C-alpha cells in the first residue's frame, strides 16, 4: 500500500519535504506563475495543522554552481503569500547552520532551504549529500511529481535514510492515483488520445497503453506517418518516413489486442505553416502537394466527439493540431470541449505530459477535466510504463 500523509501523525515532528518550487521568475525576480507553490499547499498545511513543522527543499532553474539569480530567497515572499504563514529562509541546504535552523524550528513553522542544485551532488544523486539532507527532518515527504523521474539526491537517494518514516505528499499521491485510474483501475471503455508532432516521441507510450485501452485516438502531426504508411497522399504534411513500418506494426498490434484506432478522416490543410496561410478542408489521405494538414477537419472532430462521449476513462496527451496558431487551434479546442462535457457526465479525464497541458490551460479547460498533471517528463515516463525512481524510493 502506498504511504501517504494520513499514515503519520506529524505532531512535534519535522517533515523534510521535497517540493517542486521550480517556478518561472521575471527580470525583477518575481514569480510569474505560482501554480507549483499552490499545488504544494495542501501537504504543507496538513503537516502544520497536525502540529508539525516543515523543511521545504527544491531546485530552481538550472544553476551552474551558486548563482544569485537562482536563489530561493527570491520566492520567499510568494511562498508566504500562498501559504499565509511566515517562512524562514536559510542560505544553504546542508551543513551546520542549516541543521541548527532546522533543529530550532517550532511546531507550525516553515523553513525554506536554498536551491538544491547549487550543489552538483544533487543531480548526481550523491550519497553523502543525501545523508546530510536527511539529518534535517524526522519524516521524509516527497511531493514533487515534476522530478519524480529523476534519481536525484533529494528526490530518491535521501529516502534510504527514512526507513518506515517516508511518504508521498498529497499532490504526488494524487498524480499516482490518476495515472493508476487510467493504466490499472480505470472504468471501461478507456480512451487514450495521443497527439503532438511526432510518432517517435510517443512510440513507447503507444506500445505500453495498447494493453490498457479500448480506444486510441491518434491526432496531430503523428497522423500523417500512419496515413502515408497506409498509402495515403499527405502532401507536405509532417511525416517520419522511417517510422512508417512501425506505424503499420502498431495498427496490427491494435487489431490483435482489440483496440480501436481512430485517425482523422479530414484535415484543415494550409499552403504554408503560418496563421495567415490559405486553408481548405480536405480528406486526410488526399492532401495536395504544396499543402499540409495542420488541424483536424469537421468530420474528424465529430468522430472524436463521439468516441470521447462513450468513454468512461480518458487520457489526453498532445494537441491534435498546431494549437499555438489560432487558425489551427479549433480541433484541439473542440476536443477539450468534448472531454469537458464527458467529464461533466461522470467520465474520469486525465490530461498530462507536454503541450496538451498548456492547451487546456490556455483554452480554459483546466477546471473542467478531472485532473491536470503537474509533471511533463514524469508523466510521459509513467505512461511508458516505467517505475519512477522517486516513487519507488518511497514504496521500497
Ligand atoms: P508534443 O510536445 O509531442 O505534445 O507536440 C506538440 C506539438 O505538436 C505542438 O507544438 C503542435 O503545434 C504540434 N502539432 C500538432 N499537430 C500538428 C500538425 N498537424 N503538424 C505539425 N505539428 C503539429
């Protein structure tokens, strides 16, 4: 059973929490998007309400050694504002001063450590560095899904020092449960929607989920490798010729596994990759030379809507058109609307990994789906069927 915050009483305990406070800063070192801090709030507040104290550790950006612009000091006031609690800051993350600051922490107090990646030992997963971190708390809590696929000192190695005293924070627990709802415990019919630019970046995911889903919608730039492999004319659409054989193999595997693959039947084609291009609706396998398919066409949208509405569990990864250009965003928006409607009717919907997260946020669907994942790479690796080291380290 997965250990969560509810398995511990944090009264008078010091929780060493790996959070993901890798937030974007502007030129004045102000936080421009506090989503990640807000996401960690439930875990921190629960521990404080138990009567415990919190030692928060994270990385910020990609510093090369100690670099002031990546100091956690820049985010202290934002963390205080989000949590509504005073936050103490210490200008290091290991060593005597930090240990003293942690030791003197009273119940209800929060200590924020300096950027973990000021030490190269963090990413190297250095044992001694992890041991020094472990001295700071009584219970280790990992709530950073965004780095759970990395075997870094603070995400994985440090857990060794907390035998029987480690658990997932509520954010990470939610991520794990959401992925399991799709890959293990989901109500059927289960639908995966894979979009995005390239087959090559999604191939491992496709192979893994063919065993789990009933329907697979393939959209976006990936479409054309499949259509060309089947003998269709794709004009100048994006295509990976060296993946055509693989595409045919996937279609065969899907048949053998009783998975229905749904590809677009028509597309909005353009005569250049530009928002101002001339456009026309054409059949997906009859795209004239000089034209490229950049979004799903009306028949495809209607088909996708139908599949979405009959599914009880939906995973969405990757936009089905070039949604960054408004001319080609309609298909992705329509799909988001369909998923929102299905969710309202009781379907579980998970949006995760890459650009579909940006799309649902941009088009206002984030609150209308069941869960939007906070981790790009970690989500993709989970969908590929990999066991993430940060998760394994808590479960072991
Ligand atoms: P990914 O990061 O794999 O989810 O890929 C997302 C990218 O795929 C976005 O930048 C989209 O613009 C792009 N994309 C989606 N559909 C198409 C298409 N038909 N042709 C070219 N690129 C596309």
